[in-house]
C-alpha cells in the first residue's frame, strides 16, 4: 500500500480534529456581557443627546485602563525581582488607587448626564442593574455601563 493514501487520511483526520477543537473552544466561551446602557434601549433622540458624554467617559475609562495596565506591569516586575522593593510596590499600589479614585467623579458626572435624559422606567431599570452589578465581574468604576473592550479584560 502506498504511503500517499495513508498520509492523506492522517491529514484529513488532523484537520477534522483541529476544527472540532476550535469549534468546541469557541462555543464554550462565555457570552460577552451587554453593558447596562445597551440594556436600556435608549431612543434615537436619547442616544444622540448622550453620545458626547458617552464618548468622553469611554475615552477617560480607556486611559484609566491603560494606566492601570502600566501600573500592574510595574508591580509585577517589582514582584518578580529577587528582592522586591516594598516602598516601590506600595507607591505603585497607591498610584493604582489614585487612578480608580480619579475615575469616580467622572462616573458620577456621566451618570447624572444619563439621568437627565432617561425616563423614570429606564432609571429604575438602570438602578436594578447597578444593584446587581449588571452582570459585570469587574470592580472598576463604571465597568457595568459598557461591555469591556478587548484591552480591558
């Protein structure tokens, strides 16, 4: 028997195995959480009026996430050293807290801008989502409002 048919069968089996692995992996991925804002079903007019606040808040949030990622790297790099510097680690941790604290007033401003635009029923719905965390596992201020981008996970 020639080795070509055997190689062809092995190649097809390998491709089938890889395809089934990928299908299984992607089908078991958790569904992306829709942000609380998306769940409010804003009208076109509400969405249009809210767009500026939304864009500004998301830009601020993205910058905060980038800064937090940088600080996490610094903390991890210090931790990985043979003799980590306690003061450097404490300073980095304090800087992380400062980034989070700095986002809180921005979140409040963003929520108040939204509050002015939505109906009492939408407010009640958002309040319920806020109480439960809106399905978000993150503790970052405002994380439950919008789905996480790939760079924020």
